[in-house]
C-alpha cells in the first residue's frame, strides 16, 4: 500500500467518524426542536386556559371583568403570535436538520451495494417512515394549531371591542370579529407555508 493510499484511507476514516458525530449532533438538535415546540405550545395553551378561568371568576363584577378582559386577552394574544413565529422557526430548523441527516445517510448508503436497501427508507407512495407529506401537511403542525386558537382569540377581542367599546349591535360585532379572525388565520397560514416551502426546497450534498 502506497503512502498516498494510506493517507486517503486515513482521511476517509476521519470523514466517516466526523459524519457519525455530526449525525448524532443533528439527532439531538431535531429532538430539541420538537421538545421546544411542545413546551411553547403548552405554555401558550396553559396561559390561555388560566386567563379564561380568571375571567370566569370575575364575571360577577362587571368593572373587574372589563379590566381583566382588555388586559389579559390582548397580552395572551401577543404571546400567541410570539409562540407561532417561534414554532414556525422550530419547524424550519427541523426540516434543515433532516436535510443534512438525509445527505449523511445517502453518503453511507453509497458505500456498499446493499446500502440503499438498508439505509434509505420510504418511497413516493408511502413517504419516509410510512408518513407521506403533501402540500397541505403544514396545516397540521403545532404552529397551525396555536395559530387557529390565537386567531379565534383575536376575533373575539375585536368583537368585544366593537360591542363594549363602540356599542355596536352584537351581531355586527360578531361578524366583524369573525372576519378579522379568518383574515388573521389566512395570513398566518400563508406566512407559515412560505417559510416551510422555502426550507423544503431540494438541497444539494453537504458542502454545496
């Protein structure tokens, strides 16, 4: 074995060791993004639930109810937007990590003829790991779930402001609130779809 061959073999061994380490790091990052998304969703929903309970206890005191309503609900509404933006970031991070993991897996799969059968899973019909993602899959993410709840809250706030603050008829205020809530939901889902679509575009091998 020549010196150049030995050097190439050593370099390949070093590369494989680095890729194995990178794979484990990426797995940890993917787990962390999912854990953070779940934690943030729980914080938002718990805060919303606690706020609604507080409003329920203050229902017998009109002055206190109005104060709490227009203090707590806008705060929770803003928390919801912060949560949605970060949940979309988590989704984008997870997609990026998966792309890098797939590149590493494809490299190892190409080292042996039986590699693709053992390391590459899924197909166009079943998808990876038995789950096939389509264009509408983003509707079922945690970001979309929190966005839907938060847009309902936003619509309710608009209805309350128009009804209590401006004295509009209840039906008109409710219709206006529903329209605003729907518009907010459409805008939020469009933002999420754009971010996820950008992250899901085909990526080249590592280093490109």
